[in-house]
C-alpha cells in the first residue's frame, strides 16, 4: 500500500479535454469558439470551415516568425477564436500546457505575442521495492515513464537494466512535479536518487554549478556518467595506433605517434568524448584543423585533421559528452581522411585504447559548495531508505519545495 504524507499529497493527473467547433464559451462581447486540431488540419482548412475572413488569414500568416507555429499545427492542439462578423478579433493557439500564442486585432492590424503561465514546482519523494519490473513498480508509486527513463539514464553506466535487476532491488527518488494551478502538467527533473541493485548501493544528486551547468554526481562528488567515451567517431578501421616509434607516412622519419588514427569517410561527425571547456580551435602544425578540450583539472583531449568545425565551436565554450565538434577530414599532414585523437593526463599522453577511463570528480573549487547544497537531498534519501527498511516498503510524500530546489540549483529562489 502506498503511504502519503503532508497536507496535500494528491498525485492525481488532471486530464483536460477540448470542446468541438460547435461549443461556445462566453467571454467579453463575442463568444469564444474552441477547435481541436484534427489530423490533416491546417489553418486554411479551419478558417474555411468556420467561414472566417481569408484576408485575416493572409494578414496573420504574413506576420512571419511571430505566427510560425500556426503553419505547423499538430493534432490535438487547441485553437480558440473570438469572432465578429466573420472577422477575427482574437485567436489563441495552445502551444503546450504552459504557453500559448495569441493573435489580436489592433488599430494597426494584427499583433502576436506568446503568453506564458508561471508554473508551480513541487518536490515529491518516493521509494519502493521492485517486485515485478522497474516500470510497473515505479508506476505504482506515481512515477511517469519519463522519470523512470531518467533514472535509467542516471544509473545506466553501472546497471544493465535489461539483465541486472533482481527481485527485492529497490530505489528511492526525489523529483520535481510541474503544476499549472491544481493541474499536474508533467513530472520533471530528478533531484536525487538511490538505487540498490543486488546489494550494491548507488546514489546520485543533481548539482548546478555557478556557470549554470547541471550534472548528476555520486554522493562522493564523482560524475555518474563515465567521463569519457572510448571513441570519438564511428570509424572503419584504426589506421595507426599509439606508439613511441612510427615511420611517418609523409615525413618518412621515425617519430612518436602519441594518439590513435581512426580512418573514416570524409565528413563523418566527430564527437567530444567528455564534457569540457574548449582550449583551442584552429590550425596546428601537422594536425591541420584541430580542437583541444580540457576536462576537469587533469585531463585533455585533442582532435586533429578535421575538415571543418561544428557550428558554435569556439575557444572558451563548453561542450557536452557526445556533442559534435567537427567532421573528419585530411587537413595537415594526412594521407587520407581520418581523425587523429589524443588523450592526455596531467599533460602526459596516454594510449586512448588502453587508458582506464575515469569518472571525474567535481572541480576542487566547487566541492565545498557541492557538499553543502547536496546535504539536504542526501539527508532526505536517508529518510526514504529508513522508511523503506521499516514496515513502509512503499512510501510517497511531498516535500518542502523551496528547500530542495535550492539544494539542486544555484539560482533557485530563497
């Protein structure tokens, strides 16, 4: 049985339905006509069915980017019209449950704007034992499929969720719920979670640094995702490995090859193997077009012989693991299209194919802040675990939102 705590613990999802074209809602001098977009609908067909002014349609579409969403209507969206003598006074398109596009007649023609509803963010905690499956048991404590998938993503480097789960594995999770008034719009970020798999206990906490970038870390401050991908590109073969003595194919001299060459078709995307800050973008002697990235305090990677750089890649910018930073080429001293990839630890080259891939800790300068702000979330996980380990094997509660949002975000309100 699910136990709930707190003054308002309802996790019911309020489903909304829209009226058909024949329904009217009194509002102001003219009634509102509510339309649900049907498959195959477009704005012209809707105007035609409602016998609305074609010149109004032309003027609204002519607003360009401001009314672009009206050109790409999706089935299930709601359109509302306030009409006088077949002319549009106001039209509203629900973009999603929190945002709408309004087009209103003014003395100088139509004016478009986006209206947004400020949501209420609530924080909910849940814990349960897996008796059937992660999805079935997660849904029993009110978790959406989206939150369950986020939990899989967080712990997916440590747990094979297809093969490793065992009866009596259990999890505890603290997550956000987004409300519009009393209506639950969606379940959003996981703030902290614990997963016990085959007796192994793993914890993750969301931390947002001063630069606004958010990631999940263990309770010890280590990144949950393995910091580095093993390879940065989909390659056809390794054309040259890491060695301290290789005959250079162009210079015809014996020299160290302190990286790995991945042969791949021209233009193949090259991805950053880890989160980091770009140290250098440009042309290097022998490397041709290159990107160099710093990862934490000790690690850096280099990507050479690129044909071109990805949009937005510049010195000083941050990149995420797996983000495209450039494309395979054969610039510099290269006999064919390939990527030259280097991996360095404290400035020393290491063989990318053999190096033990680390999980980078939070930067030393941020560790004290991480510990201070993650403490409330970790303490709450302790409470959930205690509830689980007592007679309440399944437990759900709403928490003090301000306290826990502030723990996860540097910019959360006080």
